[in-house]
């Protein structure tokens, strides 16, 4: 990565274990795609829920040549995101899918659908 990884905690206390998990997941992205320019990860906790625990929101900004990938979703309807590690897993899975798509396009590995011919529909 050309720019060092940036990790921010907002509304939640810094955790060395969470930071280590973010660094581990980012390293896996770098193994898949070696031309990542920068990656910023923000972990936020929503403290507005009175009947359940805090819900975590993870935002990932990833830059690669010719593409800026942003994963930022509100997970207020998912109780699973009361666990910061589940929120991290889901966010990194989403960014990995988008990164895989970008790499396939760059390599020219995108499927090309052939037009159906009239005789093919039987």
C-alpha cells in the first residue's frame, strides 16, 4: 500500500484487538490485489438504542488505480452488528467483492453475453 492504513474509532473506545483484526483483514486484501493505493477504516458505534446494545457501523474507503471503492452501510436492522467483529467481517466481505469485480474488469475477465438467436429458444 502506498499510503499507510488509517484507522479511526468514533463513538467507541480504541481497541488494540479490533485494530489488529482490521490490519489482518487489510493485509488479506493486499495479498489479493497488490496495487492498493490507500485504505481508511472507520469504526463507529451508534448509542441511540435503548432496548438493545450498540450497533456498529464500519466504513471502508479503498483506493486502487482508476477506482475508489467505498463501503458504508447502516446496519441498524441487523442485531448481528452489535458485535464489532461481525460488522468488520461484513464490511470487509463487501469491499472484497467490489475489489474482485474491479480486478476482473482490469484483467479483461468479464463475461460477455452472446445475443440469443431466434433458433436458440425452444
